[in-house]
């Protein structure tokens, strides 16, 4: 029985890729050094999978930024502004598209389906000239072959690539992206031909957009694309991989009806209804089924007995020699190796499986199907499953009772937002177009060292508090000098917004090296929610009160919202996600009310990941939005009218959920806007009325580029064309932790100058 891995984490067990990228970007090391670090990581990954007995090992899943940008490079789809003159795309052009440069903005970045991974959105139009401009897929196949390892090259499929793209600036928004199919397929043919010539026997096309609600035209395009590729694919075994959700029945029929395709991969963890389709609609005779039974998006040990039962049922449908055990999706979304975790207690550790352990699980299931079951391994797994179900640390009856009672109310504030804003303005006395930032300020090496030394008990708590207080004082003073209206304390005590809160909530566990790539060099270490959640004591009141005492200007209390904590954690899979979210909401509610009692007049509850968790199927969206928005309202329903509640969202497409955003009933929302070509504003041009405060971001913080005062003023004017002056705020797209102070000072100076310029112009126009 064969085994397969859809994809593997590339960041490295100790974030080797992150540090190599940042060193290269800072000019401290060469491109050759970056390539060597990447090659060493790839070699290690391939050898690990080969040693574990995996038959179908993926290649071309490694990326310096993201796999969609890699496909953009492969197709030579470089926007003209980057001045690419043709030939093989190098680091300069590649990273300019991803990050921008001193003179040019980056391409838009958004979430990869409903994950916390991001990708750079291709910008396409009728005049785009495509060419074979990156030979990465072939190069990595040959690299693995030189190590004696035959791999399955993985490429984003042509339909998913086009459907994940957007019309370029200046191209009509209704431009049919699928009309470019005939222009990109010749490049795909060249890639396939080279892979065949190099000796590849299998190729994997990832077509995850098939799990979405595609209309007949898009499904027809899918059939047409693979029919066109059929001749060049002849002689290759072709796997089309889908993941993240169920396949709709029509998509399933379209996919399994393709000629020239050898195998179909399905996510059977999040796509349990696909299992019913395989049983009821039938599966094509003689084709391979790559059964994704090992969860690629969470860190819980697989229930091997249950998976084996599922696989045996599938074996009866497709045949013993046509069933391949696989992961549900790429293991990119999970941590690398549990072996690196030295501080997790043994009980919780026994419940977990990171990427390296999931590889072993896949092979163990394949062997068991082939009659070579490792009884000891299966017995240990069964014992761990039983331990988790019965452990007293998982359940808190008081928390469950309080969460259950939440369903009896919608938890809305008693006064409407217009009246609240009036009451808040009387107290805060802010100018029109008030300026603020999103929360974090640069995380310097010294600051990271202080936190690290405090965790390692190398400095005392007194020394730690003194150092953090000095950093807060520096950030407050800087904001006052810049003349920002509503301040933040800069979050120097936090390495990560979710990890910080999880460390202080019961029901959470933490890793030492459980890093997961979010995009490029950005890595996060998601907390593990293993049990019922509660807040033993205040989490942020001490630091927020300290910061407020340093200034007469309003100081925001900074919290992470329940939906974002949920979506950016590894969540327990033994109860519905909404139940866990309600528990977190109650904990944050306690914190909000303690901040208010401490005199904090403005409290920001970030829900950066609310849109991210939106289900991929329309039929499931309403239920998710109902409990997600309700969870946010729970957190702040008890505060007075004069306490201003902010929230923040970033790097997703918000236009389709704008009415749910309004229903959150926040007093002010700051929201990413600049990197996405201000498409957020189009929803207001189309007549949506928004009465609360709103701050669409005026510049992109993920790029080192400094926007000019004039550029920011132009953005604000575009906002004023569709939004009322008295509700508009001026702020960056997101937090500033990834930037350097020199960049922050210059950008914020220009931002404040732009706000003052517009205030002056508005006053003169009266």
C-alpha cells in the first residue's frame, strides 16, 4: 500500500529559512547563501520522507515566499511596473513583487483560502505576455533526483491560478480571467515537457478552487484546460489534488470525469461529505484515490483506528492497489517536529503530531492496510486518544455552563453607534481625521533579547518590567512628538498577539519551536487549545495603565478578539469551534471590563482573522458569521457609551461580508486597504452606508517603501469621496512590528502631515 504527502513545511525546524531571508533582505548575506540554506532544507525534507517510507514525495513545494508567487514567476506574469526585461526571474524581481522596493509598492497579499497562510495575488489583464520564466519545478526535481530520490513535482493548476488572480490596475474589474487560459497553457506544456524529459513519472496539480462554489462555466473551463493538456501529459501519471473542504457534487463529477488523469486527491478530514460522494456517486474504475485522512491543518494525533476503518471502506470501492494514504492538505500549515518540544508535559505531548509525526502516521496506516500493522504503535495511539478524552484538565464545567447560557442573548450595546460616538467625542475631544496606529511598534533585537532572557530567568521580573517600561515610554514619547492623536503602547511585552493572550488563559498549551510560516519570513507559533478556556486574572491592565499614566492623550488598550485567537490557534477538535470561541469571548469580556475600570477610554479588540475563517462554501457562511460576530459583541456589550471600542481587520477580501462587519457594532474599525488597491472603498461607492468610525489603511506596512505625504493625502481624499468626514480615521494598514524605526518614523511623519493638510483644506472649504 502506497503513501503520499501533499506538501511539507519549508520554514525549517528552527526557522532557518526566516533568518536566511531576513539576512539577505538586510544585505548581510548573499543570494548564494540563501540558495544554500534552501537547498539544505529541501534535502533534509526529502531524505526524511524517503527514510520514513513515503512513496510519493512532493517536490517544488518549497518557496522563498509563496507557491502562487512561484507560479506567477513560472508564467512570467510580472506586472510591467517592475521593469522585468525577460529571462529567468531572479531574486530582485521576485522579492520586489512580494515586498515592494524603495520606489514601487508590492503586489496585493491575501489569505490562502481559510488559512492563516498568505499569498501574493497575481495581477493579470488582456495585454499580459506570458513566458516560461522560472524553471524552479524542474530544477528541484533534478535536485532531488541527484540525491537518489524520485519525487512528484507539484504545480498550482491553471484554473486555480487564474481564479486566485485579479484584474490588474487599469483593467476593468469584470475582465474574465479565465479568458487567459489559452495564453498560459503553452507555458504549462513547456513545464510538463521538461519534467518528462528529466524523468518524472508523476506530476501533481493542486486545484483547491474546486472545493468552492464554481458555476458551470468555470467547471467547463476546468475540463477544457485538462483536455488541452492531455496530449503533453501522456506518459505521465497525473494527480489532481484538492483540499480544505468538501467537493460539490458537480465539481466531483467534473474532476473524476477527466480523461488522461491518473489519480484524484481529496481532503477527507474537512471534506467528510466527499466520502459520501465516493460511495454514492461512484469512483472511476482503474483510477487512484489519494485519501487525505491525516489532518494537515491541525496538530492532534490521528485516530489511527478510525482512519484505518475509513481506508478499509475505501479499499472496497477503489481496490487495494489503487488506494494511496495521504495527508488532507500540505503539512505547511502545521508545526515541523514534536521532537523539538522540550517543555510540553508528557500527557499533552502524547496527544499531538506535528509534520514529522504525521509522515510516520501516513506510512503506518499504509503499512497496516498492506497487512503489516505495527500493533505497538497503534496501541500507543489508542491509549493517547483515550487519555485525551478522559483527562480532567480538558473540562471545566463552570466555563461550559457560562458559554451555553450565551445563546439566550445577542449581546448588543444598549445605545446605537451614532449616539455612542457623540458621547465619546465629548470625552475624547479628537480632531477630524484623527490619527492612530494599529498597535505594535518595531520589535528590536534588544527588545527580543529582554523577553528571551526573562523567559529563561536570566533577569529578574523587576529588571524586565523596568526594560519594558522604558520601551513603552520611548514609544509614547515618539507618538507625542509625531502628534498622533490616539496612542498605543507598542506591545513591547508581546512576541505574538495570540500567543501572548493564550499564555495567560487556562486551556492553552505552548510550544518552544512550533513555528508555522504565515508568508515569506513571517512565522507564527500558534497556541494549542486543548481544553475549556478561562481567564484566571487580568492580562493587559498593568501595561495599559502604565502607558496611559505617561500621557494625557487617549491610550488604546490592546486586545486580540476571540475569533482571531481561535483562528490563529491549533484548536481542539473534540467540540464545535463556536463553543470554544464563546469561551474565549467570555475571557476577553472580563479583560475589557477591567480595562474600563482602570480608566482606559479606548479599547481595541482585534479581529484580524474574522474573514479568514469564513467557510469556503456559501451554504455554510451564514452560520459562521452569526457566531463569529456574536462572539465579538459578547466581549464589549457591558461597557459604557463613552468607552470607545475599536477593532482591526487585515489582508482579506472584506467586501462580501461588509454587512456582518457593520453588525459587529464596533465604534471604530481600522481595516487594510492600501495594498489591495483600495478595493474596500468600492463597497461604499456602491451605496453601503457605514455610520461607525472607520480607518481604511493609508499605507502598506509590509513593504519597506516610505509613502510620501502627497500619496497619503491622495488616498485620504479618495476615502473622503465615499465616507463622511466625521467618521474617517487615518492609520496604517496594520501593526508596525516588522518594520524598522527609521521606516516607521518617516512613514508616520508623512501620515500625520497628510492628515493635517486635509484638515486645513477642509477648514478652508467651509
